[in-house]
C-alpha cells in the first residue's frame, strides 16, 4: 500500500525518508538511554549503535514511520510485513499476513501525552484497511509499564519467549 501523510489529533504521521535517518536514530538512542536510566534492560544493543544499519535499511525499505508535531519528529515506529530474524526467533516461523511492530519510541516530551495510544490505533486502522490479520510485537517481559501499556491498548499477551512478552492484536 502506498502511504501518504496522515493528520491525527494535531500530529502528522508519514513514512520516514533517508534525510531523517540521523534524527530517528537519535530519538531511538535517547529512548534507550531513558530506559537504561530507569534500570530497564531494553534496547542496550540499539543504544550502542548495533542497530544503526538496520534502522537505515528499514527507512530505505519504506518500513519506518515518523510522527511530527509542529514540524518536529516526536515519535517513530517500524512495521515489517515479513518476519525479521528476531521475529522468527521469538515467534517461530509463521507464514501469515501479520505485521510486526518494532522500535516504537516517543520523544521524552511526549511521554504520558497519549500519543502512544493514538499511534497504535492509527496502525491498527491502517493495517485493517490493508487486510492484514494481526499486528504483533514483543517487549522485554520485565518492563512492567510497557507490558501494561500494550494490555491497556487492546493487545492480547499470547505467550513469552526468550524473556520477552509476545503481544498480538487481531
């Protein structure tokens, strides 16, 4: 499906472009730093630069989105229409039309604003229009707030794997 820019509650959601790569990586690393400051063991590999090339590739492949408010990037997320190696590791090899959410991050200024909920609802609505059966994601099992966030936004915990909670929304 071809994506255009969407306006939603004062935010603009659009596909990321390569010229925004550095800003996206910076936002993700800031989120990783925030997690580490709270003793949440998540995204350490990302924080050390281990995912920079994968992030750039997802942007190039038109799988990464940005959310802007007043022209500034305040959130990002990546939607894979095929399983990554990581997805196969935690979910097993699945051959269906689900989409996998990775690297959802908000700028610190947006934490608690309700933007996360808005973005998840946008994803579900647009994937439904594409005829996709489910949105799947995983998160570190002991990140209590993040697990609660997904449960509170209508995701069902369908299992655990390698220390990660597996969530799905049909």
